[in-house]
């Protein structure tokens, strides 16, 4: 599966589904918003990202941040956020489970994150 569209659009990290960073009491509107917010410890910056109107805007808000330290924990943070999403929302988990046996490759955007 190369695209998360149609009945599989909910698999995208951009899909609207409130998730939480570990230790943060306020949710983020998508996995992308939360992952971008994890690049900063500054509460004001995190709130700007949290209220970004789209995942693309959330990404744009972090373009100038120093992410050298973040890269060390980025994959584990992404995994925790995706687990949160699919544990928290049963209907989304059902969509994910219907992909059993398929390779999931998000091809939109860059080659690493697919965003």
C-alpha cells in the first residue's frame, strides 16, 4: 500500500486524531502536530504548533529549530504517538488491522518520514 487515501486515509500521520506527547496534558490534533511539537521544549512554541491550522503549517513552524538532539529520540517518539493514536481510537485501529499482511509505505513527501 503506497498511499493512505480513501478508506485508508486515517493511517496518515496527518489524519485528524488527538494524540498526546508523554508528559503533556494537552493533546495535539494529529500525529504530525505532536511529532513536530516534540522538537521543542518551549511551551509557547508547542502551543503555536498545537494550534496550527494544518499539519503542513505545524511542519513550517519548526523548520528553523535546531533538531540535532531531537533526532536521537524522533523514531521512538513517532512510535509512541502512532501507538497512542491506534490504541485510543478503536475505529482507526480497525482500519489498520485490515491492512494485515500488506507493506505500508507512505510515499508522500520526503523519503524518510513520508511527509
